[in-house]
C-alpha cells in the first residue's frame, strides 16, 4: 500500500499518526510509536517523502520513532500540500 495514494493520500497522512516534537522553519521533527521497530513503514515514508523535490532530507529512526525533515522554507512553500502541512505543524507546535 502506498501511504500517499488512497484515503491517506498526500503528506498530511504524516500529521495524522505523528506528534510534533519540534518545529523551526526548515526543520521539523515528528515522533510516532508506529515507526518504532517498523522498518517497512519507515522505508515507505522515506521513499515517498524523498520524491518531493522541495524536501532536502529525511531521517527516520525506528529505534526512537523519530522523523526529521529538513527543507528550505521558501522552496517548500511553493508546493501547496507541503505548505499546508508545514502550517499545520507550525500551529500544532505553538509557533507564531
């Protein structure tokens, strides 16, 4: 199953099963218990996020359930879906 095709389509799927650990424009860290010990899900998420040219790098730890996304804010915001996801994460993190 492709997590970005189906009822869980697009990067917003990530915000449904993760908690925002930290947010600074250009750096987002999410955490999810579903990633702990789950290399298949980790690989799937990595593969899908890596297809977005607006995202510089993705690091996932199946030991901690951590997902780190690095990006240039101005570039990421040219993609409507990613910009919407970043805004949701910013608000969830309590940033102005």
